[in-house]
């Protein structure tokens, strides 16, 4: 079906609701990925990662992981947490990872397929600070958390809640996950992330997802409905709480994303090839553990390799090295048939040109690396230390533009427009042509932030910057927000569960 | 030779000179281009463009073009300026375009090969206004012109002067080209563009290029040393002054870039496929004219298709449609074996996030479309109405990042770093590892604008934005500028020529 027709109706609908944005749509990447390493180079990285795992090994800081791995045939060094892996064993263990799955949302219209050429965008996750142009930067709090959830629910280009969009440090750690996740399920109806911080939080999260969807535990086990990111403590270490979360999620058939934190020059070698070899080793070992727990459990390969500023040691993001690593990470994931996760990251302190060009370098690397999930899609600043309300809106524009870029170019008799060109003829113009008027509403992407007025009109309007437009937009969205419907029985069950677990004291912090 | 070694020495050298930037280097694109249309779709666009030229035709508003085309076998409609082209004739005529050539600079170290997988960046060209953060926007003038030339000469990532970086409207039109081009040759030593605004200006430009290089007219004819952009007055018209310039340049063996001005929804159909078909028709006919004048003359295919804002009619740049058109333009150029030209364009009024994300969308389309020449590489704002000093510096950062992205990833035993990973081991860090220290200076791209300090240090420093950093940088560059050496005899010959032509009254405006 021609894109123009469907989009036009959808745009009218969203305009009617006050906010002019793209409709909800699932994305597929129609383009060949950019390959930054040759087949031989890819093989060299793979082989080096296998040697890392067999010759050096990796530490798993939890006895349950050690016993699971030992039982499955990995080589646990007696009296230590060090595990070494036979290359053939690793390759065989990870072969049970499914190439695709669906993340089920409590609103089935918001289910997200993951794998092959799909792309989904998730919100920023985990910053300890929030920021906006009016009030500046402050410690993360529950009010900002809720407002960022409202933005994420409103914008159709955001497919998933990628984690807490800001860490609400004003909530007690033992029950914070209960407040946060029940809020996500109440203010939002998209699929979501929960943190792998021990078994208790994980099982609470799974129960909240189950209640939100109104399904049985058995059905939930068959239908992935939440995901967690398991970061290694690079180099070559996986911590206890992450391991507990991983085991619980894998047993329950939920999605685990193995994302090594390989900052080149700090937690990984100061060469991208070396950082990729280490990333690959850590990801393979983590995914092998998932598959030992539950063969066939949905797992993803996370690429997060970036580099530090060598002069200060500060992490940098959206660098040329980051872009290459994101593209190479996709090649590695595809080598094994894993769904792939990357990020829209930047190191900027201000919502300025730097924030945008670093976000673009990250996003192009992620999209053309065929990432299936792009974490931190909207709102991330300062290498992840701050969630910015204005950057959230700027990123929505960047993601919407990417979403449009991914719509295949339509080439047929109508779009080739030979008749229109003949009708207008040399020296004419197309403003009033029937071919143009028929497409008036829907011909091109219509931005939410970009200011295309001429200089004089723009100056008369007060010379607003993109940041100022973004500031206006997020306030308008929050003003107009109303939560998506949640059936009363589920809402009650959710409150009951949260209050019971709160009364029990939540989890031990 | 490993990249690290060579780059380190070059970076030290440039640091010694006060400005920390990448060294001069010629770029080659090591990646496969992104293809947005299938082979069948490409053929449909090609066939439609041939039908446009045979059924509708194109107007050439100069008798000399009409007689050249008629003599070569094109079908000139008697008593009109309309020319129709037999499809086979067009395809055969453009087959003599050379696939590559070298643009010769007056400093041979700055010669630029063009064709196949080369990429070169040129400055912004032709805005009627200049702007900076201190003084705001003003009409173009010769002082701003000279300062922008100084910036373009200083930054190694800029390979070519793409035209007047701002139009100096304070200079009389009849001699403006003499002042401008002699200034480019005096303050700069890179190859340059001259405007196709009639035969007189063109032959003056060619003489200035000849004097600058200190070669004979015969040698210049064998060695392309300047280039001109010939814009069609879309739809399907080529104006007289452009034609005169084209003929003069082609006769003298200099480079002509045929760039249709196909703004979708205004001067071209409101569909990208239609705009591309029209772009292709106009480019093919213009290139055919070049080849009729001088078979084998260096010619380029220019893609400039963008779209208007349908609500206001304002031109938009760096849109998703622009990116797709830039990529498809590359596919079309490669179909015929033409070198390809694209642009780094944006519609922003402020040097803000919009300016950066639109510039990135344009530049990614150009680079991954395998453009050999990226015009307006640094400084373009407001759809070409203003040259901004701060945007120039931001674009230098964007181009430097792209230049680094295009350096192939080195994967070998040293970079795979198995020994370093073994030495550091699980839970350690790489800050002090020998493998890291050996690469301290050169491991990663070191930015000129990006501020990677932590928030607290950045705030203490006054919370500078990218625009403010750019403001500081261009002033430092101008403060430190000294022109490249020009042999005394050439300098004298240049002055003599300009003064003689000035005394003659220049060209009739």
C-alpha cells in the first residue's frame, strides 16, 4: 500500500489529539548494514574472544552461576570464581538463542517484535540526575520520573521503557522498584525494562508485568513481556546481583540483554579491536550462562563499546570510534544470529550542537549496525549522568527523522510523476500542480522541533532555539497527558500486590 | 603502516602550531554505499529521465548551446530554445565523462583526486549574509569573505574552496570576481571554485588559477585546477550565463558540476522519485552539453534534491527525504560512472541542535552515498542564506569526526590486545597498562569543540555551549593566521593581471 495514504490518515488522527507527531509504527531496516570489518577481521575478533574465554576466563561472583556453569561443563577453577570455557562449548551453548521474539506490552497494539531487521527505540535509562531549562540539574526524584514516563508514553516513536528514565533517589531502595514499575504500568502501556539487582526485585518485576498484562504466570513464561540489561563489570567479571537477576529472568522466559561495559582505554584495551574482542568474550560467556539456565530463553547481544578521553579518563560517546564499534557489534551479533542492542549516547553537558551531533553519530551507528533495540533513545546526556527533558524532545525529533528515513522510497508511475513534469514543463513550478496538491498533507516529514521559518519571521518570534522549542513541547505534552486505560481489576491487583510487598518491607537493600 | 604511528607524529606537528586539529589527508570511503533504491527502481528512474528528455525536452537559453547541441545531433525545436534528446544519443554522449581526475591546487600537497571512492570537503558557498555570535547577521562583505577564506585555509579537513564563502556585496559586481579569486589564491593554496556567470568572469578565473599555479595555459588545460557548479533553473531550463561559463570551462578542460536545483514540491514534483527523475534528466542533458563541447572534459553529477515545507513553501534541508535523495543520487551517478557531488545543508537559523542534526543527516547521506565532493561542508545556515562563523567550526568538528569514521578499523595482533587483556585480567583496569600508555597520544579522535569535562568542571568554567566554544576557536584561528607562501613572481603577475582587468572595467555586470 502506498505510504502516503496510510500516513496521511494517521497524521490527521494524531493532529486531532493536539500533538503533531508520527503515528505508532513498527520499524524494519530496509537497507544493508554498514560493515566496518571484513569477514577475516570478524573471524579474528571472534577467535580472540574465544581465546580470552579459554585462556584467561571470566569471574562470576555468585555460587549459583558457578554451579550451573560447572554442571553444564564449563571449567570452574577450584576455590575461585574464575571460569574458563572451551571454545567449542561456548559456540554450542549460545546456539540455542532464538533469532527473534516478541516483547509483549500490556497494550497488545504496542507489542514489539525483536530480531532480524526490526528496530525499536527505548527511553533513556538510569541517570542519577534530571535536568530542564527552567530548573537546571537536580538529583533524580519520583516527580521527574513520572513526568519522563509520561513523555515516553506519549511519543509514538518510543517503543519501550528502557529502564527508570531517571533514578528516583527520594524513594527508599527497598521498595523503589515497586513504586517505579507500578507507575510504569499505570502511566504507560508499552513493554518495559526491569533492573537485574538481585532475585527479589526481579521476581517482583515479573509479577508486576504479569498483573499489568492480566495473564497467568505460565502464559507470561511463554510470552516475553519485560527485559533486563545485564552489564558485565568489565573486564571479565559478572557481579552477584546481576547474576541473580539473569537467572530469574531466564527461568521465567524473559529477555536478558548481555551488555559488556567495555570503555576502551579504561575497562577495555585502548584499541577498538581489542575492546570488541573483550566485549564479544564477555557477551558470549554471559549469553552462555543464560542458555545454561534455560536453553532457548530470549537473549540479546549488547554492544556498548566506546572510548575514554585519554587526557582526562572521562568517558566519551558518539565518537567516531563509538560509531565503528556499534557497526562492528552488529556484525558480531549477526555472526551468531543474536538480536542486537545498541544506544543513542552522548557526552554533552548542554542541549546544544554537540548533544545533537554526538547523538546522530551514535544513532547512525546503531541503525546502520542493524541494532534491533536502541537503548537511551531519548533523553540521555552527560554520558548517562543526566536525563534532560529538552534532550528527550530533541531525540524524539532525531528518532522520528530516522523512522522516516527507514520508510522505503516509493518508486512507481505515480511517484515518478512524468505526467506532472510534462504538465508543468520547463520553467514552470509545481506549487499548484494537481500532483502536488494531492500530496499536500503527507508528502514529506513534518518536524516537531525544527524551525523552518525564514530568518525575519524567526527573529520576530524571539529567535527561539531548538532547546527552547523543546522546552515548550514537553510542557505542552505533560499538560495534555492522560494515562492509557488499565482495566479496573488489574489496577486493583497491582495496588494490592505493591502494598503487600511494601508491608513485607520490599527487598533487602 | 599502522595508523597510530603516522597520526601521532602529524598531531604533534599540528599541536605545535597552536591549533589542535587532524592533519591534512585525502579521504577514501572504505564502506559499501547505502542503497535506497533497488536495481529495478534505479532503472525506472533512469528510463523516466530519458522519457523526460525525449518527450518534454529542456530549454537552453543561449544560442551557442543550441547550435552546439543541434550540430551534435540533438533535436532543437525550430524557433525555440527547447531541445529534445534521443535516449540512445544521451547515453552515448555522456559515456565520455572521465570516471576520475585530479583537482590541482597551487600547493601540490593540496591536490585532490576526485572519483571512485574518494571524498573531499569544500566550504560553504554563496550565502548573501554572514553571521557570528558577537555581531549577529549582516549583509555579506569583503572582510567576512577574507576571514572565512582564512578559516577554510587553516582547517586541514577542508580540501577545497567551494565558492565565495559569503557574497561580498560591498564590492562592485563587474570586478568582484577579480578581488575574490585573487584573494582566494593569495590567502589560500587549495583548489577552488569559480562562478559560471558568463564567459568573461570564467576566463578571468581560469587565468587567475593559471597564474596561481605558475603553469602555462596548455598545462592548465591538461590539469583541472578549478571547478564550477552549473545549476539548472529547474524545471528543465539552463540559463545563458551558466551556459557561457560551462562552455568556457569545458573548452579549457576544467571541471563542471551539473547540479539541478530540484526542490521537491516547488521546482520538482512533490515525490522524491519524481524529483530524482527530473534531477537525473537535467543532469544528463547538462553533462551531454559539456561532452559535446569537449568530449572527455571532467564533469560531475550534482545531487541537490531536497523538499520544501509544504505548509510554507520554505526550502528544507537535512530532512529524511534529503538523506534518501542524496543516497539515490549516488546510485544514479555510479550507474553512469560519473563522479558525484552532494552537500552538507541545513535550514536552521540558530547554531543549535537543529543545525547539527540537519547537518548530520545531510552529511551521512552524502558520505554513504559515496559523494566525491561534499559542497557547503562548513558554515552553511538557513538553507544557504547565511554563512555562520560558529557553524563553520561546528561543521569542521562534524567533518573531522566523519574523516575519522572513514579510517579503516585496524584489526591485528597488536590491536586485538590479547596479551594486554591477560595482563590486566578480570576486575582490573587498563589505565596504566603498557598497551594503553603506548597509545596515549593517538588512540582516539580528539575533538576541537566537544566539551567532555564532567558537569561540575564544565559549570565552573561558565557552562560553555558548543556555539561558545566555536566562537572562541574561530577568533583564535584568525588571530594566528598567516597566509601560505606564494612565489613573488606569481604574486606580482596576479596583481598585474587584476589591476589590468580592473582598469579595463572588469566584466559587464
